[in-house]
């Protein structure tokens, strides 16, 4: 009778151990999936940061260009059609008539 009881107790102990192992695996796999998700999100944010840093660099270069007289003059002439005193502005006009 004691061998049957010890066999039964050992099966119960093994069942409890297996249940505990499955529970631990379940909990850690859930946490591991969350960690992978967060790492993916961090990677996306780092890519966005790199893109914004490039944009920031381009904007700072543009800002430094705006501080130069030659660039301001170029923009004034090309985009605003401004001229210096004693200059004449010539514009080419496309011929819109079809022949």
C-alpha cells in the first residue's frame, strides 16, 4: 500500500512540477513577446530620429544660407522679381499660340 501511495504522491508532485513549468514558460513567453514588441517600437523611433536629424541638418544649412547676402539676393531676384536700381528686368514669355 505504501508503494501505491508513494507512486501516487510522486505523480502528483510531477504533475505540480509540470504545471509550474508550463506556467513559468507561459509567463516568460508573454514577457518575451512584449520585449520584442518594445524593441521593434524603439527601432522605429530610432529611424524616425535619424530622419528628423537629417531634416534638422538641412534646415540649419538653409538657415545659414539665409544669413548670406548672395543667397538673399538670389531669392529676391528669382522668386520676387526684384531688381537693383538702374537695372532692367527682362522676362521671356512663352508663345502660347499653336501653329
